[in-house]
């Protein structure tokens, strides 16, 4: 499985989330933030014949390290996320609206069907959006094994975002800028 590393403390606001379920197209791995470094506690291929048993074992491992509920940051594969950039961000609605159109163009989805994060970096407006249904399916799958989604993120293209995007399910596609 091809996974990237990231800093869990960057992925949540407020109370740090000690676990992440890092999804790829091939599988899922449980990552734990232990004494300042990331530790992979295990991984499971989606096609494994004993997938459910192995997922339950990951949840048991997490419960040994933390009191339930086991809060996790769910890392959505970047293949399910659309990314966009507006160079020379001038803070106007015209730029923002153009980026929103760029993000949903070709998806066949409306802004209400997407969840997004926008960041400003070096006078560029950066956007990432994912289908709300994708987040719902990820939450449902992981909750089946006793994990509670504290939030959602992804691995953005290298150098595009100063920090990983954070997708907040309650928000429709609109401008929420983190500087």
C-alpha cells in the first residue's frame, strides 16, 4: 500500500486527535501519534478475505491505547478529492466563485453536495473539495468497527497546501479561508 506521512497535530483544531485511519485505494491503516512521532499500528487491504476481522483487531489495539470512543481523523484518498488554485488572490467574490466553479466543473455535482476547505498561501487561493457522500461512506465504514470520525482530511499534491485540508461535514461548499 502506498501511504504518505503527515503530522496528526496539524489535522485537527482544538484537542489533538491521537489516531488516523489513512485510506488509500488499496486499503486502510491505523496510525497513532506516540511521543511526537507517528506509529503505524497496522493495515488492512480492502480485498483481504479477513478484512472485517483485521479491522476489528485494529479497533481493539486502539482501545488498548485510548478510552472509547476512539476518535480518528479519516484521511480520504486524494483520488476522491478535487484540487484547485486561483493565482493572484485579491480577496474578491469573483475569484472565490471562479474557484468554486473550477472545483465542481465536470463532477456533475452541486456545491451543496461537496465539502471543501480553502486556504490562502503566497497570494493564491487554494481549494480542495470532496463529495459529501464519500465522507458519509467513510464515516459509516469506520464507525462499524468502533471508530468515531473527528474530522476528514486528505494528502494534497506536494507543495500545494501549507497544511492538509480539513473537511467539515456540516459545511456546504463555501468560502472558509484559513490563513
